[in-house]
């Protein structure tokens, strides 16, 4: 039998833990990564190099899917000091991706070269080859423009959408992205920020349409913690409902939710200030929306933060993925 084809969609920080574990399994992996980040190093670079899609999430995914030695990883992830003038705060890997994107004519082409250079297991595609701007429309009618500004507005998000940052054309998926989704045996969404890491990908019309049309099993890895300015007071059922609302129909087949408790007062609120409280489990609410709910201990506590245990999540995914005939 051929290896199952698994496509993981989201932002670099969230999905990296899944990709790092998934690459050790007998599967063909494709990562589709958001390009709507406009904060930090990525934001600065995309302002200065207008054709560049933000490299930060792509950098993290590249590291997660590569078998590069630990020393090479440290070099690639090195961040310049705050007093380094124009280079301050930029990870070296972001500058490398920016330079190769310019040399190769696009970020898509740059990632194809870098996946070979770093011996990556699987393919990495930016969701679009143009930088995108994320728009959040809140329930009170207020619209906030820019991913980095959304958490600063007090209110509940009603919906999000994306536009091309530097022209008026409708956002388009990078080449091979739609093909990867349609040919997959499983599509995995998350984990990651619901409104700013997962949905910016699905709001590209071609990608949303492909998600609805694919015969692949669609699995959603629900977040462990609620997020300031995005999912305050959300249950796992609320997360699923938002995804279904944005694509206009129920499309998720399986939801993976953590039911192990984060110890009281464990979270380092200074280091992880965007995370608030643990997402509450609403089994009935989730099950009314999806055919299969996997409730288990997916929790991994590291340095004051609550994360998914990639090995445990991937073990469950491997149990349910089926190769299409």
C-alpha cells in the first residue's frame, strides 16, 4: 500500500509540534502555512520587500520538518539582539528566506529550494504567494485590519476575511496547494490560533472550496488554552462552530480535544500573556457538529506553557487515517 497523504494547515508555531512528530511516521506530508502575519520580524520584512510573503511561520515549519542537526537549527533560528539597529529582532532564518525569495522570484520557489537544502521530510507551501492582510469584523460592527492589531480590540470576533496586501486582486492559493488538499487522505487543521493562524488559510476562496470538496478526512486539533482577543470564554464546541460558520457548512469529520487539566496557577502569564484559561470541554456540543470526537490527554507542560504532545496527537491521527482506494 502507498503511504497516506496528510496535509497540515495552519500557522508555524502551532502546527510545528504536529509536523515534528508526523515526519517520523510512514506518511507523505504537505504543510500549508499562513501568510497573513504582519507583526514582528515578518511584518517589518514584508513592509520593506513588498513581494515577500511573511517568512516567520514558514521558518518554524521548515525547522520542524527538517532533519538538520541541532547546531544548524540554532543558527537558522538565531535572533539578532535588540540593539542591532535595522537587524534588531530578526531571526537569521527570516533573512535567509527573504533573500532566497528575492533570488528565486517568489516565496513558493524559495521554499522548494530550502526544503531540499535542509533535507525536509515533505512539502511546504505558503498558502498564497502574495502577502495577505487579515481583516477581523467584530460583533459590534468594528473592523480591525492587520493580524497584529486584532487582539488589541476588546470584543468578540464575528468573522474574518483576507485581502491581498499590495493590490486589489482576490487572494489566490499558491500553486499545488489545492491539488495537495484534493489528493490528501487526511487534512489536519491546527493546532493554532483560530482566527489568525487557521482561518486566514481557509478564507482564500480556492482553499476553502478545496476543503469542502476533498474526499480526505478532515481533522481539527482544538486548542488547549483560550486566547486573548480571539477566543475568550470559548469552549471546544465554539471553536468548531466558528470554523463551520466561515465555510458555510459542516466539514470537519474528527475533532481532537485535550481533557487533561492544566494545573492551577501553572501558566507563566508573563511569558505566555496571550493565553488566558483552559478551553472548556463541551462533549455534547462538539458531537452535535462532527461525527467523531477524540477526547484524551494531549497535554504537555513545558517551561510554564501548555502545549500539545505531538506524539500523542499523531498516534491518534495515525489510527484514523485511511488510504483512499
